[in-house]
């Protein structure tokens, strides 16, 4: 395939044409499951639409990575490729009814788009499985990386009855090399088989802690793994784009006496527990790290004696005060994006915006206001809860970003500020990291900066920033 299909409103960039040729060629050769690993802003969606037009598919299902992208896909298909796509939105039963009503309509060619959080839920899942799809496209396919998740298992079932399958993501190995398995099981289960345990044993060094519990100590057969991955995948890095530079700036804050006391006691308990266990189970380690991280954000989690329920109380305002100072320093007319992991972080962002006279919008599990923020003409602040707003949204209106806290995933971290640094961003990007001094914040920041995920392996050390001593503590993973 060499000719870009007619009816497209834009001519392709060189790398889009190359991806179109490679993936279309694989389909033509009979390899019906393919992958496009394309960094944010490189135009992977346009390639998918071009393949749809070139192959003349009648019924296409698009599964987007986030709810925010459902309408975006429908608009893009209409505007860029003159392809009709019905967005499936609202309650899941309503989506199933819309699919049933429109699928059997008079349209000769028709696509549907829904999001990964809903497509496997009843009754929508049954409505999807009982209909024929010429092609299924998974956008942000790292969302089906976990082979045991319901989203990934349903993708496998759907793939078995779909002639053509395409996955797209900028982070196929979201946290670790083994992340490709769930995605490739969808596009072609013959590549890596249908047993995750066998796949893991083939490509990872495992140490058995006790029956059914293993830790990954390293990886093996990496050349073979790479060859199988890229036999059906095309890679596009963001270096094909002429993007402005990114400057990362750390602003350290000092925890107050109360927070420092809670932090030190929890940290000492953490280290003592680890030394006693020798091997640390991942859930325990990450739970303790999460509690340490909550303290650096100014909150203490505890169990209420009367209700026996989990509760939090505010014990520190250092990060809030630093954010207020930073917003005061930045130009009043410049919009700002602030990322935080906890709902308490977003409360601080809202309060800081109000304290500095800026409008506030939010992208979280409770609110989806990034479009309103984009339309705003002032130096408004957008508070983004990292796992809710790091995929599928375009934040290029801002050239200033702030991290108050991080998730433990490198993929989440990378996608977050990449939402600002993509085509459309014409200004130098400044990313501020507000970290509590001599705490877990610095450890998490350093780990993510080296393109590692804390959930892959945990480096236990004294969290004091000046201390370079430590030892690797492997994390056990349940089968």
C-alpha cells in the first residue's frame, strides 16, 4: 500500500505515510493483528482512519482509552476522514440500546466509539459480541495490559471473532516489558500464546518465594521478545516532531514539625518491617509508600475509632503554600496545569487558584472541565488528578505545569506532561516539581526520571536526598 486514501482532509506526514504503508502491508499479507506504537501528538489516529478508508470496512468499533476521548474520536472521524462514527455515551444500558438501534440502520458504513472502562460491562458487552465487526481499534491499548483484568479478558474474546485488529499506544511497555502480553493477546494470541505464566517464564527470571508467589528478578530472551513485538508493530517516537524544549525545575519544601514526626515514625516502621521480612510483598510496600506520600502532601490517613472507617486529617500546608507562591510568580495571563494524585491535592490547587485570583477548572473522577479550561481566555488553573486526566486530553494551551504528587507508574508520569508537549505547543515548557525535602518524593521523582516504575522493583534506601546508599529490594508478584 502506498496511496493515501481519497477523502482525507489532510496529507500525511512522512512518518504517518510510513506507518500506513507498514500496517496496511501487514494486513494485506494476512497478518490481521497489528500495532502502532506512536508517541502523543504524532497523529496515530489519522493513520487508523486512513486504514479504515483504504480497506473499506463497514462496521468498526473504536475503544478509546478515556471517556473524554469518545466524542473527540467521533468528531475527528467526521472532520478528517468523512467517516460517520456514533459516540456511545451515557449509562451503559443506554449505550447498548444506541448500538442496537444504529447498527442495523441504513448506513452502509458506520463506526461506533466507546471507552475502555465501559465496553466490557453488561449489557453493552453482549451487544458488542453479538454483532459483526470488520475491525476493532484500541486506542491507548496499555489499558488492556493486565491479562487478568476484565477489560483485557473481554478484548481477547472480542479479538477472536474480529477479522482485523489494531492497537495504538505511545507506551506499550507502560511499566515493564511484560506489559505487552495482554495487548498482543488481543491482536493475535498466536504470537505469545494464551498462557501468561508461560509467557512470563519465557521472558522473565523468576524466584519463587512460596507456592504461587514469585518475584521478577530480571528479564531474558529480550532479542526474541523484541523481534516478535516489532514483526507486527510500527514505532514512531516524538523526535519526528519539532517540539519546544522542556525544563524541569524542582522546588523543595520543608515539612512542618507535626508532619515530619508522623513521617519519621512511619518511615522507621517501614524500614523495620522490611528488615524483618527480608522479602517485601508488592502490595505491602506500595501501601506503605503511599502513606508516606500522603504525609508529604499534607494529610495523615488513619482509622476512625468510632466508625472503624478510613479517614484523613490535614497536618501540613507546605506544598499548598509553595504552590501559592509559584502561582504568584508566574505571569497572571498564563494558564497553568497542576497534577496531583490525591483529592486533597486538588483541594489545595483550587484554594491556591482562588488565593491568587485565578479561575479554577478540574479534570478528575468527579469533574471533566478541561475543555472549558481550554476555552477560557485567562490565566486559569486546571487541576488534574493524574490517573483521571493524563490520557486523551490536549493541554497545549499551557506552557507551565506543576506536579504536587505522582502515581507510581512511569507511563502515567510520562503521559501527564506529554499532554502539554505535543503539536500545538509553541512555547518552551516549564515543569515544576514541588517535593518535600528529604522524603519519599525525591525517591519517586528520581525513579520516574530514569524511566522506571516503582511497581517494577523497589529500591529501598534512606530517603534523605543526600544519601546514595541503599539496596535493591525485590517485589513479589502474585501469579
